[in-house]
C-alpha cells in the first residue's frame, strides 16, 4: 500500500533519545512488557482474582480481549455503548450484581470514556476498574493520562508505534499470584519484521531506489524469511492462544520502543487527524466529530453506507483502510445493542499516523470524499 495503516520504522528509531520527555506509561515503575495486549488482559484478570466473578464489559469490543478474560475464568455481562462510542455509565450501573468484580473500559481510538462516572460506579460496588488503552497510547483527559485511573491498565504498542509486537500491563497495586514469568519471543521473526518495516519506509521515501533496495534484499534473504514465517507468532488476530500467553516483548523491539519521541508522535497524529477532518469536510460522518485536547488519535473513524465498497475503493487507491471491528465476540448478543450493530456495519479506520505527511493526508481525504459522494 502507498499509505499503510501503521507507521514504518525509520533509522531515527534506533538512536537513543535524550531530548524528549518520557510519557505515561513508560514513566511508571512496574510496567510489564508482554508480547501481545491480550496477554496483559489475561495476566490482569489472574492478578485481580477474577476467576468465577462477573466482569461488566462494553458491547463494542474487538473480541480477543473478552476471550482472554474468559480464559482467565471470568464471566461477562455486556453494557451499552452509544453511537458516539461512549460506554453508558447508567447502563453499567444497572448491570451491577452481587457477583460483579470488575468493570472493563475500552478507550476507542484514543478518545476517553466518561471515567469520572465509571470510576464512581466501580467505587460504589467495590469493583476493580480495568482500562483497556490498547487503542489510546499517549492519550490524556485533561491532565490525566488514560490508564492512570484503573486498578489495571492494558496497552498495545504496535498499533501506535513501529514495533512488530508488544503489549503492556500496569497495575495500580501489587497483587500476589502464581504467574509464570514472561519469556522472550522468537528472535528471528522480530528481526524479519523490523527489517521489512525499514525497507518499506525506504521505498516510501525514495521510491525507485528504495524499491530496488527492497527487492535486492528480499532476493538474498528468502531462506531466512521462510524460516522466520515458520516461527512467527501473529498479532492482530481475534484468536486468543493460551500457548503464547507467557511471552514477553523482545529486547530489540523494546529498544525501538524506548527511543520513540512520544511528544512528536502525539503532535503529528493530532495534526494529521485535524487536517483529514477538515479536508473531508463531513463531520457528521465522523464517529468522533471533534478532537478534544490531549487525545492522541489512533485513526480517523469514518462512517460509510457500504463498508465493503468503501474498503475496495480505498485499497484500489493504495490506502490501507481497515475494517474496524465488524464482528465481536460470539458471546455478545448484538440484538440488544443497536448502536453497536450500526458502528460495526459502518466504521472504517483511516490512517492518520505520524509517518504520514500532508500530501498523504490530502490523498486519503480525496478518496474519502469520493466514497461519501457515491
């Protein structure tokens, strides 16, 4: 794709930084780096002792996070999410029962949930509050980073940053539990993904020369890449694999993670989102029609009438738009949540990440206007 859905890895990410702030959650002690965000969900559920207890979860979800909770022994109750992606505190309150042990909150695409109200519900019923920040790294609400209120916070770094894998778990307090120590993942797939990301970045920046470099490198490394594929553990799937739940983040990927200029990531993502919003010019078709201060947007959520046709058009123009959460966990009963059904049918994820420039954003906006006009 000419415009990928995630940022590529450039040479600057290998250089240790001394001139940028360390943002939450990397400035907190006790941050546990996992291979996948779902691993962090499972570990949080085990540490909080959720086995046999009810967890109130949003009806709008990916699915794998709920599989991780279920595998840890939790039971699920679903709560309403409205058309603007807001978890309904009143509906959550109505679903609290004697077995409620936790409330699970997802901050969609970097936009904060009503944490004051949800935290109050959790406090009154004595439940843990779990913040899923897999889609909201570096986002804030006022002066509070998302993830800083919960008893547990979940992160997924490869959605925002140019690393091939990586999740995180931050616990508010220590909870004793017999969990297997995290083990390093296979190194070869990590190196293969990082190299591929750098070559893609070179091709995007220097066109012909970069394409030649990529093709030559591929021709010499085919046996290594074939072996890496055999050892690879995929990310981004809807399947929870208990066999890899004890894998941590590789040291080489962590190094890239630590070299990120987080302030620049936030600045570029916000500028790209705002420019895309302006150039599309259809705020009524955006799930979030404005960008509050502090939000680091993961993507631009465009609502379309025909998702399949829209995706085909974006892909044909070299834009790696994403079918955002068309289906959830099979345990969820969609007929009780019409707003969630509509979101699943309509939301397309458009890239606005830090690797894109104004010309890229203009191209995305032009195709988006075409999608909405036809």
